[in-house]
C-alpha cells in the first residue's frame, strides 16, 4: 500500500496559531495517532470576518485536509466552529465526503461548563465573530438551560497574540479592558470560557484581572478529552485514523515565520511546510 492509503492523520485546523494550543493537548492525550495541523495564517485573523468569508475559507482548508488524507478534521477555532461548522456538516459533507467527519470546539466546552459554576453565572470571552454568532448562548442553553451566560468580544486579542505583542505592556490595556467589561456585566460570574483557542497564551494576564475564585477554562484539555470519547464511541472512525505517532504542520503563509511563533503555542519545536491555497 502506498502512503496515500495508509496515512490518515487527524486534521486540526485553525485560522492561525491558536489551534496549536488544542493540538498540543490532543497529542498529549493520544500520542499514538498521526496529526496534520493547518494554520491559515495568510488570511488570519478570522474573528472580524463575515459568515460567508469564514465559511468559504474554512471549507477550502477542510477540503485540503481531506485531500491530504484526513478522514476526521477538528476545527480548533471557535470562529470557524461558530460560523462554518454546521453548514459544512449539514450541507457540504453529504455531497463531498459522506464518510468523513468535521468536529468543532464549542460543543465539548459547553457540555461541561455547568460543572464549574456555583453562582450559575458564566462568562465567555471570544472574537467578535464568535460572540455575535450567539453559538455559545445556543449551545449552553441545550445542556444547562438554567445558566446565565454573559459574553465579551475581544477584537484586539488575536492580533496582539498573532503579532507576538501579547507580553508587552500595551497588551495589558486591552486585556484588562475586556475582562473588566465582562465582570461589570455580572460580578457573580465564577467560571469563564476562553472561547478562542489563541487566548490560553494570555491566561495568566487574564487571571490577574479577575477575583481568585473565578475559574478560567482553556479548551485544549477539554477538546482532547472530548475527542478521545468521540473515538471510543465511533470505532468506525477510530480505525480510519492511522497510528504512527507523527505530527506535521502546514501554514498558508511563510513557514519560517510560522515556525518561530508556533513553537511558543505548541511548546515544542515546530517545522512547517507551506500549503498553497
Ligand atoms: N483561534 C481562533 C478562535 O478560536 C481565532 C480566530 C481569529 O482568527 O480571529 O476563534
């Protein structure tokens, strides 16, 4: 059998670097599988883009991942999960790849958020696109209808992180501003979802502007656990994932630039290849 037939990595997609915070946890939880990461850095950030654009870009990247052998793709991007996932699952997959699957990061997070709050008031920090889509409100309502959910869009955070400015003083102004805005909506919030896969990079700064009783949840470990359970529930998909323990990285922008920043997100050296769209 040639590589094409045997190499069936799990695809992990993000607009840029953020999904690496999820990939890192998935690989830690299940190192046996092959993984293929794709960052659409050339067109990031997605957070302020329209539904149509996010859908179009995401679908294009998912098709590339399918062409590269992936049978299962995780949209490790809340913006893409909020704006493109449902249409891809319901409209595109039946036509282009009925046996392949695309999963997002919002559902695994909303399934467990109720376990982290005493007050019943939870917060969501995300991109403008994720917040305006209302996806978190809709999904949390399904699992925990009694919870009160408050959202805050943080449009400057992804650009600060993508441009490696997040450790500088200027970043603190915007981090404090949005954390304060969220807590002013409801001071009893005691659990906050980092509803953007870039935000774990600034979790310490976010926490520094919050009371110590507030739980701040990064999605990486939650999504990793959710994926493990998914593969246990779907053995027909699990057998389709090849198990040589490799991790490959692709970016739609310059690999040299990607590798430097990606190493910070992934926590280990990254060597990527360019993917031409
Ligand atoms: N990591 C993406 C998310 O989780 C960032 C979106 C963007 O590119 O603005 O939403």
